[in-house]
């Protein structure tokens, strides 16, 4: 039962990756609008898009958003010294960028195959498409790998310190970069062995046609931008 | 008719002075299972790369010779189309995945080669069902166990009617149960008529499966065996991993000293799930104790609790709190890449918390020579081979002044020679400090351990390998393969 449900979502429910790319760009302009209504609509739309990907992630982001919002309200009501002012500015910036973060998260959670096919539809060079999809794939893993590096550091008695940024950078990033290099060799062999270099016509496992939801989303995004420009 | 004919006079990687392969001539009949074995660097991976077409597509070099597949020169196949005939399963399944979702990974080959969507969906489903992992189709690959990942990797070779499947050290990242599953899968694939070529160190799980086994050394075949011909004595003579366990005997006859540490009622949990409860054991001076257990029982998690990376408060004599245990114990991680931070082997060994003095410099020099890395002391540790990195990580463990050492799978993926080298090092350097070894390498266990803590679903027992109890360990491993 649940199997057929998830299949239907894959085929019908989600936005096309190119729509998400376009919305990311549109939202980059929209979040800096001074119209609170437009910001509110943009923010709500971004949460809805994230909800269509994953309810759990959406709730997590919502809680985080509420937390930052609470901090901002609190800071706005206490004395406005330089330090509190700086933190207030930071909190407001995070809140402003939140819609982009939501769309970006939705994009990262999109199937790599869908993104890869979308890039093929744009006739982008294969090396660029492979690079981008691989980078998105590694985003998930980087946190896990950093956690392991941190464990390795603890065992050897090394600690991250803001007072020694270069050393801290070296401790975290040397193993991480080498790990990525090692993985990339196998990964390249694997995708070559899976026929990535085949020059004939390619197909997609998913239905990659633009759907009604894509049209509506893009129309709404452009319309909001139009309103933002008009009212500014 | 042979499915593949290999005639290689010589192959040299671009920029290399010495050839990696020479004088290799053999043919493979359809449906046969062929094993290529030999110590690391003998050329078996290079040979599989020539046979699966990755040389010269990905790895450049000069090939004097020819490989034919279905009577057609391998390099006459249209770019990318070899994927329809040849499947590949690489050493570490996690590293070979391009996507994050299991079904996407399996579908990738069909998408690349233009299989119509409806047909592709049907074949992907069938491949998952064939590997008995239909329930994993929509799972994130990061959430799967090593064995499950390997099944997904194999499923991705079944979307097309693949004639040959290459496996590069498929047992390297698997535990005992995973290896038994792999054995079952290989039987299944063989029964389906597929030709299977495996480059592998571990041989015991292939004993009843191989039709031909080639032993390689210095880039060529030095010996070949037909089905069932390879005996334990051959393995000993040729320096290979054991083909069966029955001939193995314990080697460490050193008597342990007095009790120095104890752990009482240790609890190990991952998230809310309790894996191990009420585990108690004593450790004696000079004791090397193996820790063995079934898949998912929590051996590595136990290692993390014992060294203080997890587990908060525990009744452990070398540290009740995590902080105390971290201070007093050293944990060599399964993937040692996460424990190497510096720019040279020398600096890596020097950075073990001691003040630089003439005596310490002499100690570090001695140990670098002893682990056979003196000529590589100026090289970047991350550029070393797997076995070399494991030796360096081991040297770091021994250079630390910790009272107790915990080594997690120190010989995973190593051939007999390198396993033997690690065993020797542990045996020599562990003197005076209790050492725990979490492993499913029975050859290592019997070479260095005096005792083994055997953890099962229904409890645990500590075996004394210096008595007839070692038979229990061998029976346990034999039982696991049934």
C-alpha cells in the first residue's frame, strides 16, 4: 500500500528540478523585498514546497524558523547596544534567507537521477552535470564524515579551536578532501562502467515532463516578483 | 565457445616505468566462476580493469595484447555499450553509488543506455526482487548495511541481461554474515548462467564455487587450480588466505599476567535501541582479546563505548566517564583515514602527545622502520596504500601512552602477507598493554589473541584460545558460513 503511494508521489506530486532552480533564483530577489506581505507569502510558499518533499524536514525547519523569530523579537525588545544590534541583524538576515534555504533543501532532497535528467534536458555538458549531481550527493555524506573525523581527533587528543583556525582547518579538511578524492576514483569507474559515456539517446526512470504544478509555481513566482517591483 | 579470451603480452600504466601485467593468456567459458587471487599489488585489479574495459577508458596505459568478449575485440564495442554485457561490483559499494536512492542507482545504467521507461521500471523491480531486496527500493543508500548496499550494487548489474559480472574484493567490507550472504548470491548468479570473475584475498567462501582459480604474482599467473584443487597446504605454500578453517590453530602461547582492568554490566545502545546489556569481562596484563559477534550485534559500538566516544557513565575500571576512558584508552577506527591528519608519515607519528626529545625521536624512528615505512616517511599518509595506512595507524596507537588499546578491524581488506605483518606488529608492540581486537578475521584472531569474547544474540562467553576452547571459535565461524 505504502509502496504504491510513494510511487504516485514520485510521478505526480513533486516539482520539476528546473522549476526548483528557477524558484531559487526568483526567491533570491523576493526575500529582499521590503513588503512584509510579499515576504510572508514567499516564506509560506517555500515551506509548502519543502512539505511536499518531506514533512519531517519541513517541521524541523519550521521549528528552527520559529526559534530564530523568537530570538529576533526578544532582541528587538531589549536594550539596543552594539552587541545585541549585531545579533539582531544576524537573526533578521537568517529569517530573510530562510525561503531560499527551504527551496535549496527541497532541491538537495530531489532524486539525483531527476536532477541529472533535468540537466540533460538543458543540454548541459555531461562533465558539469556529473559534477553537480556528485556534489549534491556528497552534501548528505559530509556531515557523517565530519562526525567521524571529529571522533578520530578526540581519540588522538586533538581539538578544534577558534584560536587556531588554520590548524583546525587542517585537522578537519585534510582527511575530508582525501576521502572525497578516494571515493571519486571509484565513483568515476562506476559511472563509466554504467554507460554514462554512451552517445545514443538516453531515457529517464521518472516522468520528467513539466506539469501543472510547475506552471502554477513559476507563474506565482514571476507574479510575486512583478508585484515586488511594482510596489517598490 | 569461450565468452572471453585474454591475451596480454604486456600492460604498462601511463607514466609507470615497470609493466603491471605481462604474459597473461587464458580463456573463460560461459557460466564459469573464475577467481583471481594473490597479494596486494600482484596485478589482479589491473587485470580486471583490462578485462572490463576501464583500461584504457579511465586508466590510461599501453596495452600490448587483446581481450575479446563474445568474439569481438573489447575496444570495438561502441562507447558505453559494454555496460549491457558487463556488470561491475567495486570493493566498497558505498563509494560506487552515484545517486542517493536505491532504485535510482539500479535504474542508472538503463537510463544511460536509453532503455524505454516502462521497460526500465519493470526491469529495476525485477532486479530488486531477484536480489530479495524489493523492500529497499525507495530507501536512502546511506541508511543501508554493508551487505544491503552490496545487494543493490549487484542488482544494478542485472537490469540488462549481463553476461559477465566482475567483483573487486567483494568481501572486504563485509562481516561474517555478509560474507555468507554474498556466497549465496554468487551461487544464485552462477546458477543463472552468468560468468563471474572475482578478484579476492579471502578464499574460504569461494571454496565450493570456483571453477578456476588463478594465483598472481608480479603481474602474471604463477599457478592455476581447477575446481576443488586448492588445498590448505597450497595456501600456506603460496602465502594465500586460508581456504578452510579446520587447519587453523592458535599461535599466541604467551601467558597473560595478573588482572589489571575490568568492565562490569556494560550497556551499548544506538539511539533508543539497546544492543548489548550487562556485558562483563576482566582484562589481564599482556592480554590480547578478540571481540567477535554476529552482524549488527554492536561490536563497533561496544568499541566506541569502551574507548569513551560513547556510552556516558559505565562501570569500567579504566574510566567511569567518557572523558576518563578517552584519556586512558586508544581506539583505532575501522576506517583509519579519519585518524590521519598530518602532511608526512613522520609528522603523523610524532604527533602523539609526547614532548619532542631525543628519546622520543629515536622511538618514532624505530617504530617507522619497524612498520616498514621508513622509505615513505616524507610521503603524505593519505597517499599510502590501505595496508600501509593501517600499519601507520597501528604505530600511532602504540606510540600513544594510553593504558589500553582497542583495534577495530585492523586487517579488513588485507591479503595474507599484510595480515601477517599486522599480526606480528600487534604481537610485538602490545606487550605490557591489554589490547582488544574487534574483528571477523579468524586468521588474525588465531595468530595473536589468547582470548576471545564471543558475543551472540542470546549472551556472551569468553573463550581461552590456549585451551581446546579454540575449537569453539572455529565451529562458530564454520557455523556462520552454513
